C-alpha cells in the first residue's frame, strides 16, 4: 500500500504494529530496518521500529502508549484462549 497522506500512513503503521503480535504461532525474522537486530514478522519492521515511525506522525508518548496497548491486548487474548482450552 502506498500511503498518500498522514492518515493512510498512520493506519498502515497501526496494522503493521498489530501484526507484530500474532495470536497463534508464526514465523519471525530479523527486522527489515537496517542495523536493527530485533525480531519481526516476515517482511516487516519490528514493533520498536514501527513505534518510532508512528512517533514521527503522532508523537512519541502516544505512539508508545499505542504500542503497549496492542501488545497487552494480544497477551490478554492469548491468556483468554488458554483458559478456553483448559475448561
């Protein structure tokens, strides 16, 4: 997707950030950002680099809060799935 405006760019980054926290097992590789050695979903940047890109659009505090809320919601959902499987 080619982002033509800040809203499109932010939306694309948000979706990419969500994809860094899959609900099920998946493959990871090294982040596509040059010099970054963190883990990322295949053909993508890691959460840290996506957060940095988002910070350029909406500011660092909000980008960080957004990143953490996505990460926490995925972790809670995984816990919920585990509970469903054990009941």
